[in-house]
C-alpha cells in the first residue's frame, strides 16, 4: 500500500519519531509504512490520518489494485 505519510509529515514539519509518539507506535513502524513495507490496521490508519490533520483515510493511504 502506498501512502502520503512522508509528504504530509514533512509539510507539517513532524519527524517520524514525533508522529510515532502521536499514534503510539515505534518510529520503525512509521518508517515501514512510508516505505510501503507494512499495511496498517484500520485503527492505526485512522490515528495517522487524524494526527496528520486529514479528514479521510484516502487522503493519506492509496489503495492499489
């Protein structure tokens, strides 16, 4: 799954560590998400969406066919 996490995080000047703390995961988890190596649970996707101040999960996560 592709994401816009890195771009949105940089726009808001948030580090991986800061985002990880906001959504209660490790920095490594955020890194894996940004690299497309990990698909989040629905709950984590929702937390990240809210932490990045977006309204819809689709604003952050790109579901590929």
